C-alpha cells in the first residue's frame, strides 16, 4: 500500500517536473540544430562509373577528366569500377552497382552484345544510363557520349593518303574482333581509301587493343613488313608495339606509323609523337568531361542530347607541342582547384565547430535558468500533489480489489461452463452407443434393398465421426485440466506401428494408395503410453488418407538419432502453404482453402499428447508436393517418473476398437450402380458441386432418377464441367477447397456461355448477412444446411419452370425496356447476336453451325445447349424457320420469281424449297403467292 502511494507520488512529481523541461528541451534542441543547419545543403548525387575498355593510360585519363568536371559539383560521389577488359567481370560489377542506391550509371562497355541486357535492365528500372566510347546493341539507354569511330577511320584514311601521296602498301592493326570501334574504324578507313586506287591494304591483323597481343601478331607477318610503307594501328598502344617490332627487325626508319587516341601524360600518344616513336595519332577524346556534364543535365532535368558525338583532330609533329602545353595548363588549373577546395573544406569545418560550441554555451545558460525556476515551482506544487495522490491511490486500491473479485467470479463461471461441456460430452456417448448397436444389427440384415443399406452405411459412418469428435473433446478437456496421466511401458515401436497401419490397409487398397512402413535396419524399443500414442498415429494416418490422391502413397519411417526417436508420416497429398502449416496445430483451426474434412481438433490434441510424453509433433509441408508429420520422442525411460511407468501391454482388441473410430469415417462406397449406364438420357441435367463425398453421392442418388446428374468435388472442376456440359441447373456448396460457391456463381453468371443456368447455393453459413452476400453473388437460391430434400427439390423444379417462361420471353417479339440483371442481359445479348448472325447469312446455303460457333466464340456443344435452353429448338430448326419466314415475307411483299426467292433465302434448288415450304405452310410457294395477291 505504502509502496504504491510512493510510486504514484514519484510519477506525478516526474510528470509535473519534467513535462515543462521536455517541452523546453525540445525547443532548445530545435534552436541548436536549426543553427547548425543554417548552411545551405547541396543536393548529393551518387554517380556510378563502370569502365572496361582501353589501356591503363586511357582509363586513367578518362577518370581524371571526370574528376576535373566533378570538382565543379561538390557534394557528388563517384563510385568507380574497373573490369580490366573482361565483359563477364563488368556485368557482375554493374549488377553490384545497381544493388546500391545510385542516381545515374555511366558505362563504357567492352563488347556490345554481352553488355546490352544489363544496360537495358538498369534503364528499365528507371536509372539513367550514359553509354560512352562504344554503344550497346539496343537503343534502351539515356544518352551516348563518344566519338564517331567511322569518322576517326575516315580521318585516318585521308591523312594516310596525303602522307603517302596516293601510292603505297599499308598494314592495318585492328582492335578487338566484334567491338563496335573496331568495326566502324576499319569501315571508315576502307571507305576513304577507296578514293585512292594506288593505296592497298593487303594485310589486316587483330591486336585486341593490347600491346603484347599486337607484337605477337606482327611477328607472324614479319615477311610482309619489308614491302610495307605504313602501319595504321587502331590505338597508340598497338602503334607502339609496331614501332618496337620494326626496331627489332632494323627497319624502323623506313615505315611510317599512325595510331589513334593521342592521350596526354607519360606513355601516351602525345609523348610518342613528340619522341618520334610514331608519326601521327588521331585524337580520340575519352569523353569523361562530357559524360559528367551530360549526367548533370539529366539529373537536374535540364535539356540534353541523346547522341553526343565528340569531334576529333589529327595530331602530328606540327601541333603536338601545342596540345601538350594545353594539357599541362589544364592539369595545373585542376590542381589549383583541388587545393582551393581543400582550404574551403577546412574553413567550413572550423566554422561548424565554432557554431556548435556557441550553441552549446547558449543552451547551457538557458537550461541553468530554467532548472532553477522549475525547482522552485516544483516545491510549491509538491504539497498539492501529495493530497491528490493519496485520494487517487485509495480509489485505485478499491478498483483493484473489485477487479480481483470479478476475476474470481468469471473464472468460476468459465469453470462451470467447461464442466457442463465435459459432462454433456460424456452424456452424448450413451445415445450414440444406443444408435450404433441397433444400426450395426440392421446392417447385418440381408432383407434390406441396396438403397436402404447405402443410407444406413452413411448413418453408420457419421455416427463414428461424432463418436471420434466427442472422444477428442473429452481428452482435450482432460489435458487442459491435467487430469490425463501417463501409463508408459516399453514396446516394440515397429510392431505397434505395424498393427495400426494394418487397420488402414483396407481403406488404402480401395483407393490404390501405397501404405507401408519403410524397411528398418533394426527394431526400436520405446517407452510410451499405448492408449495415447495410438491416437496420435491414428490421427496422422487418418488425415493422410483423407488428403492423399488416388494412386498416391503414404510411407511411415522410423529412425533413431540419439537421444531422440523419430516417426515420419510422409504423403504426396496437396500439401499446405507456410501460413497454413504455421497454424495447423492450433485449436479448431482449419485451412483457409475451405476444406471441411476435419474438426480442427485432432492435430491439436495429438501435439498435446506428445508434449505429455516429453516429445513433440512437427510438420513440414510444401504446397502441391506433399506433407510430412514427424513424431519426436526421447529414447529410454529416464525422463518418466516411477508413477508414470507401468507394465501395460498392447491390447489388440482395444486397438481394433480405436481403429474403427478412425477408419469407418474413411469408408467410401466406390461401387457404382451398373444400371446407371442403361438409364435413358433425361430431359434436364443438373451439376452438383460438393467437396463432402458422402453428401455428393447422397444428392446424386436422390436426383438421378429424374435428372441427368454431373458431379464435381472442387470449384475448379465444377467450373470446367459447367462449360463442357452446360447443365440446366447447378447446385453448389459455398465452402469448397479452392473456389467458393459465390465465386463460381459470379464467374458463371458473367460468362455468356453459362449465364442462363440457374444456381442454387448450399451452405452452413446461415446468418442473415451471409445469406445476403450469397444472393449478391447472383445466385438464384440460397439454402442453409441442414436442408430438407423436398424443399431443395421444389426449389429446383421451380427454377427450371421459370427458365421455361424465360425461353418464351426471348422467343417472343415483346421485350422489356427495364434494366435486367447481368445474367439476363447476357442471355438477351446472346439471342440478339445469334439471330442477327443468322439473318445476315440467310442467303448463304453453305452457312453451318461451325461458322456460328466460331463467330460467337463458343463450342458446338455449348451452342446447341444454349440455343436449346433459351429458344426451345435446335440450331438447324431455327435457321430453317427463319428462312421460311423470310421467304413468306418476300412472296407477299416483293416481286421476285420463285427461283430468285429460293436462292435469296439459302435453298439449294427450287424443288427442295417448294417441298419444305409446303410441309410448313400446307401449300406450294406459287399457290401461296397467288392466294396472297
């Protein structure tokens, strides 16, 4: 009591003291951070650059140009990846970059085709892509920055022609086969040299852009070098290799060398020209600066060009000095910019630190004043609070005592309800026994007809189903109150399991299910309560048989992995989703698929029984691949107390009685009435969709005397049967394993092929809201289970009679102007389309049912049944009737000869037309025309 009062006093004091402090502290923090954030924050961009092609000098030069341009945009981060001329490595690096939060991708692809998919992937994800140096095989990129390689080739050709004065022999060293620069440079070079017949290129070799590779290739053609006037290499590195080979062979002064790139820096083309290693080089701009400039145009939503072609120039001894001076000046300016940026960053950091110190000083002074004032204020309020707290604590204690009293009463009431529930469950066993015993006596009688015996077997099966449910409820109640005590003994696990499996073999063989225990190397002795453990295995085998398909398998595997023993029950049934498997052991849980094959208590009870054994029950299931339930128990007896141990042995008679409770529910009457095949085809047909096999067979047997009956046990099968059979009426359960009956109703009523079919929904969902929802699904009737068969039969007859009235409505010339429901609108549209198609083709004597089916988009069977259901006649009779009516009109109102009218209404000959007309109207066409005149 005193502790609670003290606690509430401290809580109230903290509330009064700290609430103003929190508000003031929040204001000061806002002031602090607003002061820290007064400096303008520039937008940060992350630009990724993937480079693959070119020599090390080329890649370094391009990267330096990018960094020069980026120095004008502080706050931007460049993520750089070098694939070193490997397309596969570049693809992997681009995937890594796309996984990061980048704003734009710049890529210099090694080869066009391999890099096209990854570039398209980035572009389709909304990431801008700038392609440099060479293009991909697709147009899905944001912008291209690079030189025109064809123009580079042409410039080289023009320069070479002037240098050789129109006469000479050339060796051309090409780059990587298949790369776009190689193809375009060679093409441009050849096109330009076509203007000079005196210049020949007898030898072309591939250097793959690399100096060692070009050296190796040139040495293979050393015998052709003596007659060569000039070597044109597609880059300066290969040109340098050519110079080295010529120098080795002692002919370096005789042959001129031209390259491409003209890169600055040590080892670059400018240095080689200046050192007279090569005679000239075609400037191939890296495009690094232009790529960054284009990137910022894209990122800032400024106008930009998709194709950015860089200009080139020939560099030789006449202008190489000027180019080197310009590059040195640019490099010097870049270093100055970088130094200035470093100084600026240091100044910003110093300013920020001073700003933080100033803000902290101000906040400290203000808090000192505030805390002093709050301390004084809290002393004044303390006395008032203590009085209020005492009153509140007295009230809280009273409420707590009241809650404790109410909780005790609620617990007593709940216990009373559960006791009543348990007692009434016990009481159910007596009347069930009195039902079961006389029922089994009646089943042994040979005086009943097959129909009565079938109904009694149905009752017998459901009595055992009720008995099993009651037993499970009682056992669950015992576990809940810890009234169920273990009586464990040592037993042969293989023999015990085999006896239970034998009880299910009869049901498994009827469905050709392979039910067996997988062979074991040795028997396993385990300690368990035989009267509890058998219920777990019974439940697992019963569930497996219910859900396993015909010709499936159920395998039991016993294995020992110290210190545990495992029993696996494996089947190839439909399996479960992860969400269903996670809840399968919850009380009264059933899968959302709508399957009503269980109570939702058996697996929950089995898991509780295994916990009593200090074990567990686990599940592993994959949708459409099967399910494995695993029983896990400890080996040995050390985990059981002496009280829990006994010498109870397996009673096979008792085991048989337990098995009957689980196996009787699995019995199916697979014998079909042989007379069904000889029954005449009925006038009307009914499709029944129901997943409970017993109810499905019951309704089938009740309706088959008066109707042709089709059956389906899932929603999907039912929809396909409706399309294929086009029945006159459909009866469907609402809760089905896949589609609900409401979904089936909406789907069929919205399809022109089945919109005319009346649908009756059967369901256990009997609330008013659920019935209204069922009618909203466009069903024609909604009947709640349990239903009276006579009521269902009367509903079926009434709907079929109403359909006959609907037929006469459609075949009459009077139509309602009011808006019809969707299914009737579709039926009216079908009749209008059908009749209009027939009218348009009355003069076509070859007009067939196949043409109508194709035009309306339905099969022949669906067309015949739809027309029969709506117009009460066949397709052929309807066409013939419309032709004769059209002929009658023409005979009365038009001045055509009999022969002309014959072909106008689609008859093959006047004689045949006369015969058919007379059979319809009783007179020949000529006499009919005279009489009407």
